[in-house]
C-alpha cells in the first residue's frame, strides 16, 4: 500500500491497475520513480503481493483497489516487469526483510482483483454495491483496523516485557542505605523507582482490557457498522504505541547499564517496538482520524436532533461551568473524591467534550470566513491531535471501569480498581496544565493529584511482583539474566 512519494496518503497513491478488455486482464504499472511501493514486508522472499492501485476501467478511475500480483516464479526468479530492491538494515526487526517494488506493465488475470467491495464483471464493466466512492474507499480501508489492533497489542507486549524485566531486576538489585553495617536497599523500595514503573504497570492493565474489548467487538459478525470501532482503534493504536516506547526507555534506564546489554533483551525491544508508532498508520495521522470520527458523531447528532441537541449541549456546558467555577469542586482534595471513578470519568469526558466543541466552532468560523474545509482542518491540526488523545484516554478508562465491575473476587476487584485510579490520576496529572487553564482544577488540587500518584505507587509496592507476573509472559520468553 505505501508508496515512497505518497506515504500515508493512500487515496493519492499513483500505481495504476488498468483493465484491458481485449485480453481480459489487469495491467499493474508504476508511473514514476517515486511511485514505487516502499517498506513492503517480505519483498525479498515472497512469490505474491497484494498490490493497492488506482483501478481504471474504460478510462474511468474507480479509486484504490487491491490486486493479487505474482512477483516471483516457481524458480524464485522475479516475474517480467517486476523490480525489487532491499530497504537495507533498520533500527530493529531485522528478521523481517523490507523492500521497494516497481511494476512495469505487469499483466495479471481479471480474477486477481480482490472484489469484496468492487468488481470487474464478465462483460468488462465495473460494479460495486457501494455506490459512493468515498464510502467505498473508507470501507475498504476498514480492513486495516485489525492490523492496528495487532500493532497496538504487539507494542503493549513490548512494554509489558520491559516492565517485567525491570521490576524483577529491581526486586533483586540492592543499592545504598544509611549504614554500611546493614544490607543495602532494594531498588524497588525507593519511591522514585516505584513512581517510574508502577503507573506504567497500571496503564498496561488498562490498555490490555481496552484492546481485549475492542478485539471482541471488531470480531463480532453481528456488528456490521464498524465506523465507531475505526475511530476507537485509531486512537488506541496511537496512545498505546507511544506509551510502549516511553515505557521501554524508562525500563532501560531503570536497569542502569544492565538494561543496555543485549542479553537483557530491553535493547532489542527498543528497536523492535519503535516502528509501531508509524507502522499501520502514522500516529499523528491516526489521531486526526480519531478526532474527525468524534467530530462526525458530533455533527451527526446536531444534524439529526437539531434544537434538542443544542439544548443538550448547552445543558452540559452549564453543568460543566458550575463544576469548574465551583471552588468546592476545583479545590476538593479529599481522598474519596480524588479516588472516585465518577470524578475521573467526568474529568476525561469534560476534556473530550470541551475540545470537541471548541474545535468544531473553530472550523465553523474558518469556513464562514470562506476558508476551504481542507485548509480549515489544517489550521486546527494541533487541536485535533489533542482531541484524539483525550478521546482515546477517556475510552480506555471507561472500558476498564466497566470491566472492573464484572470482577467477582473482591480482593482482585479492589486491586484492579486501585490500578484504574492510578492510571486516571497519572493521566490527569500529565495534562494538569490544560485543566488548570480551564479552571477545572486549582493549583492545590493539581498538587494533590501528584501526591496521590506517588502514594498509590507506594501502596502497590507489595503487589508489584504479582502484577508483572499477571502479564502472563511465558518463562521461555523471559531470558534476561537480570530477570531470573
């Protein structure tokens, strides 16, 4: 799918697939030097490729479709018209070869068109049950959702393994104390070390639950309309793969020089997981996709409900305003309040609603001034990124809260609720500047959030070993000497 000159712009790829009626075949062609396929997995070894190209039938471009193309014969020689080059060594994942592919008038049978959403029928005409080209394009791209879930899970797996290694090391490694006569202190007993690793462990549990939920929904054949899932997955893939890279780096440092050694496996995880921030969709692009999905729902609600929707929004805004200007709320630092899922949910939802409304109003104002919609979206791009992140965090947390309610064992439920609380307070603390700007929290409350994150990280210290064991990493995958 990816092309050197066009990157994430799938709709704009230049490779063509032109139907030739005389021979009842499709001709795949790379029109320019930079229109080649780039970063294609297994390019140096595969015999067949699924090539995305602009399908042209009777001189009309019907948009991007996928066609199966044989690229090597039975003797493993390149087929005529196919040129392949190696991408060379990468930062990681060098066990997978990646290459560049050019096609020069490569002919394949008409039947090689993957025709679930669009087909060239026997009389040589194009047919699709999805008449709208835009809807057809985005329906076809829906197949990428499964890949994005897998990439997010793979990144999360890297974070889990790094944390398991770092924690097991910290439960053995001793360093410093206030007396040379007694045993040195365990790394894991230092509050700073707890703060570095424990919120990340909580995040792993939250994201694991969110991804497990979304996998079930995505795989459910009874749910035909997957548009909302696309929005959710685009956001989750972004925040989770960024989280994974940040966590792996923190774990590397938490293990000191030992973490830098290849034998302790974190170094390879750094290289291998890094690509996930741009693989199966660049995270910045995907966050904008998520934000546009949120805006679409916002617009649809207004268009369908009209005056009722306006009243509902005004009611929410008034309610939010009362909360945010109420000193009792903005200064409330009681433990029961700060640990309440109701507070966390309201804070995350408030941020999402506020960002949705303000970005929608900004776009509307630009369009009113005559700015084309594409340019209007460009002008609010950073705002869209903030909305995409806010929406994704709110969705992940809400999914986790729902999950904890299903836990029967009371001790496990209490532990999971504490993990959810730590995740929520840590996320709120990370974006404290925004909440302070909005008047949603006071300086006193912001300080309390930080203190509670530290306290929860310490409270979870007795469970830290059990929590990383709970990741379920097989023993044969935990070969780091410092983790044994």
